[in-house]
């Protein structure tokens, strides 16, 4: 249609734009539910991790020095009973690349096996290795055999 | 309005260069040439040519929604709970599940329509015999897809329908041990059955279906659309056709769009239901019946059982059934082409008889259970 008048060119552009717009509507009408469907699992996990406080029972049975692993908002956390009978609760997710750290009572430190990160077991502060930030420290109150751990 | 691109960055030159690079290595131009020359006959019965494409579209819908269901479905003791979560908790889960279930039923319906239209157009005649047989294989696989998928939610309806469905072949002499050992995985429909059906539904059947579909589609490309005898009788000059690209392909897509809208409306207005969880200790609720595409076979067996009671009736029923199926498969062998346009009226009558019998038995079956 090389000799088509200008009018029909605008018409063709109009029709093409219309088809493209309708196609985009269909793609959105299918894409949106599929995205929401797939995202539901992550959203559910996020809702779970919104917890503010975790109560741990029977902590008096925890010898000193030693530590207990528990879940805080979907992530692993550490409750440490120090040799001086004091308590510390902190996130057990290494700030380097996310491995789970371990409390080492003999050397009085928290260590990450993945790349050798070392943290202070009282403050979560960095001692050595690649981790760029300290571990997140939680607030902990122990009374009547119960530990109440909450975000600072 | 003329766009000016520098000779280096002209996108159409770039596309051409990429195409030439790929074509030089994979030698694709004969395929493109074949596709661009492909013609689709146009006549009074042309609209039946859409049904194969409808089946294909619905299969793609099944694969996509099936994979999405796999994201949250858990087989095993958790199966019912996982389907309940999909249906009531996960956002749009009800929609994905409804689309999968509705489209499954539409797919089997479309395959039946496709088969009968091919039959009455006599498209199974030489050289298209393998198209007929591969199509029958695809229909068989679709029905096993449906039967196995039906159990996966493990609700009451699924549980009893599967129990009955497996009990029917079991009454045949010698079959009982085989069904139990191979299909049911025990004397009762239970977790072991579910795990097998799940493996069948998501691994074995897709693995068989995909290559068979590939062969079927390849044969269709190779042979082109068959002409019904009424068209073949016309002199060549009077026959009309349209190019496949773009004319027929555009129409195919328009039909797919309609089918997509039909599925969307059905799924949104009649979301697929979930019964109470299957409980082997509870008596069967009234109205347990097979899926509609098994109804005619079920009813035929029931009616025969009334005429010839006992195992003999079952035997006669299954025997008759096998015979009918073999005859159906052998149609291309006895209704051969002798002269162009020859109609083969006896075969057409046979087909009409089968079609009427299937519809009548299905209707009677529903009248009896409802
Ligand atoms: C690769 C392809 C497929 C996959 C991965 C797949 C996967 C699944 C899954 C995970 C379920 C359980 C969830 C549920 O029950 O809602 C299911 C159910 C089902 N499937 Fe499929 N499927 C596929 C193809 C098909 C095909 C081709 C058909 C039939 C022609 C079919 C028919 C059914 C039926 C009738 C159900 C039960 C629906 C219900 O009650 O929810 N599926 N499928
Ligand atoms: S992840 Fe812990 S040191 Fe790398």
C-alpha cells in the first residue's frame, strides 16, 4: 500500500496502537495475579518476621557458659548464658553473607565457619574477619525461668 | 515520515544480519519458506480446522497453570491442606486452580470435537493414518491426565471417584492383583496411590505427551489440512484457500483469545470447588459419579451389567469396549481412498452411531446419578 493516502496511515497507526494497548491489558491482567500468587509465600514469611517479642521457657536449665538457638521472626537467633551468669540475645545471621554463626564458650567468642568472621559474645561487635557490621543485639530479660527477648 | 538511521545502527539491518548469521548455521530458511507457502483450504467446513489449535492452546494453559500449582501443591499427607491453602489463602490461588481445572475439561471436550470433525471430514485417509493414531494416543493421555489430576486434591469426591474408577477394571479376572500392585499401591486408595498419581500427572504424562504432540504437529505440517470429500469432488480450479501466514494464523489467535476469555469467565464465575477432606471411614456421599468424559463408558458397563449380570457382564462390557476402540483406531485401514472424493458412507454412519451412543450414554448416566 505504497500509494495509501495519509489518512489511512494514521488509521493504521491508530489500529496498531489499539491492538498493542489491548495486548498490554491482557498481559497485565494475567501477569498481576501470577505475580501476587508467587509473592504470597514471601509475604507470609515477612508477616511472620514482624514479631516484636519471643518468650523462651525453662531457660534456667541452660548451663553457663553455653548458648541456645531459637527463631526470632523467622531468622535464627542466639541466647547466650555467660560464665558470669549474665544473658545476651542476638541475631545469629552473620552480617557478611548470611551464614548462621556459632557461640564458642571455650574461646569466649562467636564464630562464623563460612569465612572466619568473629564477634564479641556480649555486644555482637566485630572482632575479626570479613563481616562488615556487628550482629544485631536484642533486649533480654530473664525472670522466673523465662527469657523475654525483644527488639531493642 | 522517514526515519534516518546511520548505516551502522539501522535496526532492520542489524536484525537481518543476526538472521543471516543464525540461518547460515542452522539452515532455517527452508522451514520459513515452507511456512510462508503453507495454504489452508477455505470452504463450508473450514471452521473445524480451528479445533486442533484450540487443543494446543489449552494444553499450553495446562502446562503454565500446572507449573504454578506445583509451586504450592504438596503431595503426601499434606495434599488436602495444600490445596485448601491454594484455594482459600494464597492470593489468586483459587484463580490458578480454577483455570487449571476448567481448562482441563475444555481441553478434553476440544479434543473430542477435533477427533469427530477429523473423522467426518475423512482426514484419516492416506497419507494421514499416523495423524489419526497419534491423535488417539493424545486423547488417551488426556483422559489419564484428567483421571490422575482428579485425585490430587484428596477431597471426598476425588477419593471415591478414584476408588470406583480403579474398582471397575479390577472386577476382571486376573486384574485385581495388577491394579493393586501397580496403580493403587495397596488395597485402599491412600497416600501411596496419591504419590503415584502425582508422579504420573506431573512427570510421566507430560514426558509422553510432549513428544507425541510433536509428532502429531509435524505430521500436520507435512500433510497440510485434509479436504472433506465434498471439496475433493470439486475441480481444482474451484477450490479456494488462504495463506497460513498471516491470514489463518491471525484467525487462530483470535479464536485463542475467545477461548482465553471463556476460561476467564468460567473460572471467575464458577470457581472450582473443594469438598471436605477424604475420610476412608466415612460412608460415600450420594451422587458420586465419574468425570463427564468417563460417564459414557461407565454407563455402558452399568447397562450391560443389568442385561448380563455378574462377572460375565463385566467381561462382555470390557470386551465390547475394546472391540469398539480397535475398530475406531482401524478406521483408516478399512475406509481407504479409492477414487478422489469418494465418501465411504458406511464409515460415516458408523461414526454417527458412535457419536450418538456416546452422547446418549452420557445423558442417561447423568439422569441416573442426579
Ligand atoms: C505439565 C502439565 C501439568 C502439570 C504440571 C499439572 C499439575 C497439576 C497439579 C499440581 C494439580 C493439583 C492441584 C489441584 O488439584 O488443584 C493438578 C490438578 C489437576 N490437573 Fe493437572 N497438570 C498438568 C496438565 C494437565 C492436563 C493436560 C490435564 C487434563 C487434560 C490436567 C488435569 C487436571 C485435573 C482435572 C486436576 C484436578 C483439579 C482440581 O480438582 O483442583 N492437568 N494438576
Ligand atoms: S558469612 Fe559469615 S564470615 Fe562470611
